[in-house]
């Protein structure tokens, strides 16, 4: 009676884009967190029912999973830090980041309870490796060894007090590297090393996508690469890659597109009325993932 999803897929397009691979063991743990939020009501005759195609923006038909205008009004008031009646793009991003940290702190308690086999209230490296082995994501022993080495480096970076254990405060960095610069650095370095075939410390577009982009995704992939390539060099360095690894690129893109669509007076801010009126637009956008999670967390 439960629908389980990869929580990363719910949060952002990271796991759905070619070129980004989250370890299976980590996906499994994060998916576990999503189970309570994905329960199908008892008596549901079709738990596998697929989401219907979204209707045009001028109708609410079929938007049962979208946020209601009144929910968006409440959310707007939380985003409007300076209380001027308008939400800037920066306020939107800051709200996203702050909520992400709170969600991580909340959800990590469940992760720790599941992985902390000796029940000392902390996660050891041994317990982490044991959990990775349980999911057996690699048949190749060399690949599995490399993965464990990387996760071990992340573990040490997250271990702020250096006691060899991750507390409830330290653990979010391991599962949410976008919240910890040191862990993010290691994650991005690992991805760069894996994709950098000519070992020049940079990624060409071909190396970045690893030839996994086909058909209609080609144009979108090229556009994304050019946006990531801030210096226009035709390659991505470590700092540019971190924007992708952290999910910041996807969040920024999704929210930027929403603001452009909802900002009817083109002043680069959203009033509460503009946000409420955009409820169907949000439902048909990638920003929907973020807004639904924010509403759930803030109990709107």
C-alpha cells in the first residue's frame, strides 16, 4: 500500500539527468525517507495509477496534487523576509536553501535510526560501509572499492569534531553534500575524475554527458552545458561542476523559469497575488517538486 520513490527524484532533476549518478545505496536510504509521504490511502483501488497529463494553465482540472492558492499565499509570507509584499528571486533561493537545511535535519534522524546498528546515537564508518555492502550496487570489486574510498573521504569531511563518528548534527552533510562545502568538493572531484577521460582536469561537453544524451535531449543538454560553462571556455572546471553536483543549477533554473512566467508586471518580484495566480503554472513546472516539499515541511 506504499508508493516508494527516490527522494532525489522528488527534490530535483539531478537524478533524472544523464551524467549524474547517485550511489544506489544512498538512493535506497533516501527513498526510505519518502515512504511516509507517499502512502496511498487505504482502500485505493489503483495504487499504481499514473499521473494524468497536466491541463492548460487556465483550468484547475486534474491538478489534485497541486498547491492551492491559499497555500501559496501562506508560503509567500514566509518567503517575504523584508515584508515589503514582494518576493525577490534572491529571497526565493534563500528560502529554498533554508528549508533544505531544516528538512535535512529532520529526515536524518530516520536515516541514523536505520543505519546506527550499535545504537550509540552516531554513525561510524564501519556502519556506513556495512550499509553500502547491503545494497551491493557494484558487481565490479574495483568500482566498489573506489566508491567506498570516496564515501570514506566524505565521511571524514563531515566529521567536524574528528572523533570518527557522525552525530545527528554532522550526518546531514554526508547525505546532503549541497549543505557542506567540504563534502561537495569531494563529490565534485570524484565526478570530475570519473568523467575526465583525457585527465586534463576539465570536462568537455562530450565527457560531461558521457554520450548518454540522445534525441530531443541534445538541444537541452547543450543549453545546460553552456549555462554551466560560466567562463565560456568550452569546458567545465571543478567550480563550475559543483553547481551541477549540488543541485543549485537545477533549482535556480526551475525557479527562474517560474518567476519569468508568474511575474506579470515584469518587475522581477512576485507579489502574493502573482504567486497565488500561478498555482497551475507551478503544477506544470519543475518547480513543483520544490513547492510541494516546502508546503509539506511548513505544514501549509
